[in-house]
C-alpha cells in the first residue's frame, strides 16, 4: 500500500557508447591563505567566460562547491577525448592561468583528477595539502620528469599536439612542507 507522503521515485542511467574516448576531469581551487581569496573569487567569472567560447570537444561543464572553510571550489568537465582536453588546457586562458600559478606562490592551490572511459586516471596537486582526492590514500610523488604532464602520467601513447604552456625547467623548485 502506498502512503500519501511517499513520492514517486525514478532511476535513470545513460548510454555513453557514442563516447568511447570520454574523459571526465575534476578541477579544484583551494584557498590556503587570505591573499588567495580574491583570485579564487575572480576565477569563476573568468572561467565562465572561457567556457562560453565553447572549446572544441567540451561536452559539459559544471561548477562544484567543496567547502566554505577553507574555501574550496571546483569544476567537473566532460570532454569528448583527451586530445581535446589537452589542446584547451595548453592554449588560451587556461594556459595563462597555469603559467601564472606555476611561477609564483599565490595563496591558493590548484588540482585536477582525470578519469578515462577506456581506463586509467591521473592527477596533479599544486600547493594543495592532503588529503584531497587520490592523495587521501595513494602515495604522493613529485610532479617532475615523467610525472610532469598529464599525458606522461597517463602514459598516453600518441604524440602531444600542443606544447605545454610552461616547461618544467621554468617552474621554481618547491619542496613538500614538513607538515604534509
């Protein structure tokens, strides 16, 4: 017997068979110091403007909120394939943001975790203290050498089609803080 206060519930699934190379990426921005608050609040409108340009291969873009204190904002994006994601990440506004972040301390941290329909995942965390995402249980390693780019961390066999916005040698050396 159905009670009057029960709502009809539904369940759905999706057919992603038309997207065999689908890539899902979570991106986060965590404020670590007060000086990181303004850039964090300015980042959203800049990113929305970049998304209105409809990057080739971007299927969906969603904003996320992880925590109020410390302020931790995020994005989830669905891309047709890794090459489309990589091309967007290494050109235009995103490349400029990454270059600025990589070259100087900013008061905030950036991270991403990427998941591939065909299998595999990779992640990077810049100035983000653990535990966030995969760092909560997997060993943390420096993102240098063969761990420098998403393509090399994932071991994608094809050649990169766009150069990285900044070379590893141009990034100031940082060490893990003792408290991590």
